[in-house]
């Protein structure tokens, strides 16, 4: 191969490499960059999809809101003593009794599994109807629902003591109304106070006096599960004078104006 032919071969190789370089930079490089960009976008979409699936799994693992709201009526997220006072006030009007005293005291926590057994016993026929069985609002709440959706930890309890006055029939009507409330209140004790009868000095108030002990439960854990917390309907003050807001005035402390 002479010198001239060698030059042609080298020129051809140079042109070939030049064409390859042009092809690489003008066509192959954009394709590779586009591929890399597409892979990055695909990874981002996969990450977003994984987050969405994770959120969906968390949402699916939460109890159904309707079932949760039904159980939250039995066991609210707070003790709501003010709401109970309002409810008792309405029930005393319905039952024609009067509440003379009321105390609320926090008690020990109770295991939720034991509470489910207490509310819905294994054999309902062997036990008297409970609050759950008499409430239309939560009639769909079963023992399985309670065991499934009650907090795995313990729930808190509050002891309520009421001193009431009324006829025997009306007092029992008051207790029945309490058992039919949407909130579960366990009736622990109902006792009547015997009044000494004096034939020479009959009492002006012939109504019976009774002491009623109740236990209510509440589960703060529900606050994080409920989409919307239940509203508490505590009305404004009625405007009536409350004698307990001032100190007791003794008779001897009152100075009567002197007559001229």
C-alpha cells in the first residue's frame, strides 16, 4: 500500500470516528440523558406510590368510623362530667325526682377486655339486659366489636355518687332512664334511707331518700382514631340563682335594723 492509499485509509477512519462522535453527542447522549431522567422520575413515582400505599394501609387498619363512633358513645374520650350533670338534670325532670347531691371521683383503670365481658356477657340469657341491649343507638355493637375496637390498653373509670329524693316508683324510673343513656353507666348500688317515723311530728317531706352509685368509663385513646370528636352539648347557665356560689350566712350574723 503506497503512501497515497494510506492517507485515504487514515482519512476514512478519521471521518468514521467523526461520524461516530457526532452520532454519540447528537443522538446517543440525549437518549441516555432522557433514559436517566426517566429512571429518576420512575423512582420518584414509585416512592410516591409507596407513600400512598402506606397511608392507605394505615387508613385501612383503623376501625370503621361508624363503628368507632358507636363505641365512643359508650366510652367517650373524656369523662365529660359537665355533660353528665346536664343529662342527670334532664332525667330528674323526666322521672319527677330531685337530685340532692352529686360527686365525681376518678377511680382505677380497667382492662378493656374485662369491660367487654361485663357489658356483653357470654350468655345474655343468664344475665339481665345491659345498657347495650336497651339502647337503640348502639344496638349494632356486639361483643366481638367491643373486643376488636376497644383500646388494647386499659380504659379509665369515674365513680359517681348521687343522693336523690322521690317516690319509690320514680326513683326506679330514674335508674332505668340512666341505663338507657347512650353512654354506658354501670349501676353499682342503690340503697334507700329509712326515716324514723314520729307519729306526733310527721315530716313535711314524705319522699324517700336514696343513694345511687354509678361507674362510667372513658377512653382517651379514641381521640387519635376519630375523624371528628363528638360535640358536648352543655347549655349556658339558666340564670337561676345558685346558692352555693356564696358563703352560708348564719342567722346570728344578720343584724336587724333597730326600731325607733
